[in-house]
C-alpha cells in the first residue's frame, strides 16, 4: 500500500480520538511556535487534521483525511500536500505541524508550500528526522522542541513582491 493511502487510512481510523490523543501535544507545539514567530495574514494549515489552527488563526486548511476534515470547522479542503490546489503566492504563511514525516516526497511538499505561500513553519518528529535533514530543505532557523524539530523560513523576496 502506498504511504499516502496508508497515512490517510490511519488518520481516518483515529479521527474520532485524535484530539484526545494528540491535542495537548499539538497545542504545546503551537505555543512554542507562537513564542518565536507571529503568524498572521492569509494562512494555510497544511495537514490541518481536526482544525485546531483553523480556529486559532482563521486559516484555510488542507488535509488528506476526509474523516479528520469532518471534525474541523472553517474553510478546508481535502487534498494531497504534494500537489496543492491553490494559485501561486496566495498565502502569507504556510504552517504544517507533524506532516512531513508522513509523506513520501517531503522535498516536493516544501516546494509546493513555497509556491503557494510566503513564510513557512514546519515541524517534524525528532525520532524520524534529523535537524540536518530539515536544514537541507532550506529552513533558515530550526528550533528544538521536546519531541520535534521546528523549521522556519521567511518569504523569498520575489514571492512577497508578487503579492502586493
């Protein structure tokens, strides 16, 4: 079974208990991010799951799991992070907590995120990823959180100017 299908089936299966299983952990991770950067403007939550950040940031969400999206509220789309259904430079920020370790082509996901957004914040589980691997994807700053590496990179000048 392909990794994408396997991941989708897993999250579909745990959707009813996701917030109980991971909600506190995701909240702490988001608190860690908020202490370091101010995420505002047009935001895409990539791998939005049950929509925690959709409410917090009035963001647009994308997730592969329909069951998870049914538990979210707000503007959300079902889709694959490898091929985002958005125009270039639509978002000021792309935030993605705990998605990259579940995709077969992380480089492509980050390229797609850069295409549609400006500033990026991505987290990955330390047990699955090294800090160096995240750095190779072009993240300027990488912070160590309890269980995660959190990478941040600013918008590239060309993407910022095309939004104005």
